[in-house]
């Protein structure tokens, strides 16, 4: 089955710097890659997603890149702000197991003012 | 529009007791899911239901049962609770047709003593 790894597990950056979180997946049939943000004590919320037919997607300060050959995808946050501090999860699902979305273990991001 | 509603929000059980976690969504989504979240392990899929009348095992189904009562409701049952089932449980739903990400409920914090 699908396995999703995520690095780093913790990340501290100065306000205004960029943050990058990387994920790898094992199932070459995976074709949908969402990213979720979870603030302390709250539910995960979708922040951006990418499908396997594109290599990059941007939404304001957030971007995701996908390398299908290497089976990895990354989240990039530019001009970080204290409110970006949260746990970020990547995930993957495939056509063959469309409804089975598997999550990575998460990255705890701290933005230092 | 409530989205995904979970009950209860908190629960303490004694080892061996049983209970059912309730989940309902009002977005007319086909797919519903149960995840558990433990520190450092991300969100692990317990069971999912791709459509009304179907259920499938996820990554960690042992010790749990589910029922897709109708399109709106998907319940998770612990027949004989164990301390290893202490966790935060999240229900989620997804619109299969639009291929978008999950909408999560607010979670149930379960402690088994």
C-alpha cells in the first residue's frame, strides 16, 4: 500500500524567511497530493493541493511542486508570518485507491517573530 | 451549513467498555472517513466508506467497526476499548465527483483508562 514520508519533523524559521517541507510517496499510481494545516487543538484544513498532471501550483505565499519521476512533492511558504505556525501534513491518493488518502507524519512549523 | 459534525467531543472510557462515535455531514458527500491522530504519527486511516452501503479497511482497522447508516452518517464503534485506543479521532468527508480535499469534523478526544 501507499506510504508517505515527510521531512523535517520540526522546522523553525525567522519571520519573513521561507519554509520548505518535503514529502515522498511510494505508490507510482498516486495522482492527488493535498496539504493540510492544523493549528493547535483544531481540525486539519486543506491549504493547497496538486494533481499529477501539473508540476507546480501557487496560491499567494504558498506553492507546491511535484516531481513524479522521483515520487516527491514539496510545500513552499514564502514571507512566513507567526500565524503560519502550525503542523503541516502532506497526503497522497491514487486512481487505484481513490478514496484511500494516506497522510505523512506531519511537520511542526514554528515562525519566530 | 454545519459541515461535518462529530459527537461526543470528549470521552473517558474504562478498559473493556464499548462506545460509538457519531459523525454526520450535510454536504451531500459520497465518501466518509475515520482517522485517528496520535503524537508524531500523523493521521492514520481506520476505515472509510466510498459510498452509501460500502465500507473498507484503512491502515489501522483492528479493534474498530464502522457503519455507513445512510449517505449523511458514518459511525465508528469500539467494542472493547483498550488503552492503545486513546487518541483523537477525526471524521472527514469528501466529494468524490469534484475530487477535492477533505472536510474534517472537530474531533473526539478519547481516553481509555
